[in-house]
């Protein structure tokens, strides 16, 4: 419909507003370079910190244990990196990071990968306790999916993330809980599987 349009994407949070923006010309998985007026740094533990005139003053009600301030910078607990050309990549939220056999895994990366497949409209990747590895990951995709599609998706995940970080199985429930904003309701999905988010 718009053959001469230029697509722009932005990355940010309610607490920070714009952090980065781009036109897709950066490396795969990048969310672009810092937005004009935004200064981005990666902390020692890999958290993304931003300082800009767009930061929020504070929460109207309550607080978040993931949101912290330091020397004019704010983090909401998201992890990532900046390459030598200034492109920012977001791995995921520290609070969702899962350890599988001593390897830190961000379910968001696997979710984004699976959502790139035309057979997947919604997806959530959740941990399940495992006595051998500490945790394993389960991909939850609304059904139905035939066995060949499940096997193909699992094989693609193993090739992309390795056998430990890839989901061990794909579950296809009849219902897939979403939040009011249309995102997967991770708490409800975990309860559906009989675990914790």
C-alpha cells in the first residue's frame, strides 16, 4: 500500500519513553541506535541504563523492584549490549532470565525467534523445574499444531540456541491467555502449565 514509505522502529519503556530507534539497517536483532537526546550505557551486569529528558518522574502508585536510578540514569531491568557502531540489542528482562544447566537464557529471544515463523501467531516460553538442569524451557503456542510443525520448530530452536537453551517441548493449549494490551499473560500461562512464571 505504501511502496515509498520508510519504516522506523523504536525501543523504549513507559518509564523511559524513547531509548533507541532505527530503520532496520543495523545488525539482526538490533533495535537501532540511541534516540536523539538519549544517552545509553550498559552496566557491569549487562543492564541497559538510559539518561534523557524523556524519563518519567516516578510511579503514580506503587513501585517496581526492577526500576532503579543512579546518577541521572534509569534502568527497568532489561539486559542487552551495544556494538562498536552504537547499535543496541535487547536480550530480555533480568526478571525473566532463566538458568538452564548453568547457562543464562532469555526466553524473550526464543519467543521472538519463534514468532518469526509464519505458523506462530502467539508464543510464550516459560521455565519448568528440572532436577538435572535446574530448569528447562517449554514453548507455549496456541494450538493446534501438527507433529511435523512442532518437530520443525523445535529443530530450528536447537539449531539457533543450542540443545540446552532450546525449548524441550512445545505445548499447544486450547486457550492462550493474553493481557488487556494483547501480550501473553505469563502468570496465567504458567498456572495453566501448573508452574510459576
